[in-house]
C-alpha cells in the first residue's frame, strides 16, 4: 500500500487546523464588561467611535473626548497613539495602584503617517488565533503630555455590549516623574482614578 506524500499530509493537517480555528472563532464571544454608552457618574464614559476613518482624541485635562483643541491620546479600531510632542512608555504588567511615580524620560513618540503608530503602546493587546479576539495585556503605560504632565494609563477592556469590538475601557490617573536626587521620594499622586471607555470600529 502506497503512503501519501508527506507534503500532502502536512497540507491536510494545516487545512484541518485552519477550519477548526475558523469554527471556534465563529462561536467565540468576548466577555462584556458592565460599561454602557454615555457617561456613568464622573469616572466612566463610553463613546461609540465606529468610524474607522477618524481618530477619537481624548484630553486628560478636560476628561473628555474632544473634536478640537489640545489632546493627549487617541484611539481608532485597535490602534492607540499619543499626540504630537507627547510620548508613551510601557511599564509592563505591573499593578496600576503600585505605580507611585514614573520615569522622567525614555518616552516614545508617535510616528505619524498613513498608519500612525506609537511603538510603546501600539501592541497593548494579545490576539488569539483560535478565538480571533483581542485581549488587553493589562500593562500600565506612562504618558508624558505635550505640556509636560505625566499620567499613568491602563487598557482594561476592548469590548462592550453596546458596541462590540474595539470598545475601549481605559483607566488613568495623573502622577509625577520620579525624583532623581532621592529615589523613592516625593511619590505623590494627584487626581482621582478615571475610567474612560472608547468605542471604535471593530478590527
């Protein structure tokens, strides 16, 4: 009895894996956090930015998505960037509350173009080949704004029930740069935890 060529077996196996992955993905649903469109108190805000052609800009000082004027971070689909002259630094999978201060330098700026990207926060997510869902890495990011303020930020979720995919929930809090003359000193935080939910077009 003649055995089928190894290449045929490999291709058949790859095809079956692909079909299995597509089937699993078609039945997979993300976990929907309890965030709804519109404001919820003074700490949650949900926005449907379903147009994939337009960035949704957020200004930390105004605590709102803005259509004009200064802004600090922006979201579109699965992309996240900082404003011109602003920058971001990935602090890793650390506890949000444990971040008492942030480095004063080392921030990556956004590379603006047809597909604007920021290397520090561009890969805030993990992608599953089986479920085809994006999940946040739960990293904490330091943001240095264009006017010299410092903010710590964390993506909490990428889905919500009203919008579906690309509905961001982001927690942020203002902080201070790390004192270089006295490590660990002057670790003072200001402001109150905020959570902002952005809804963008699904990727």
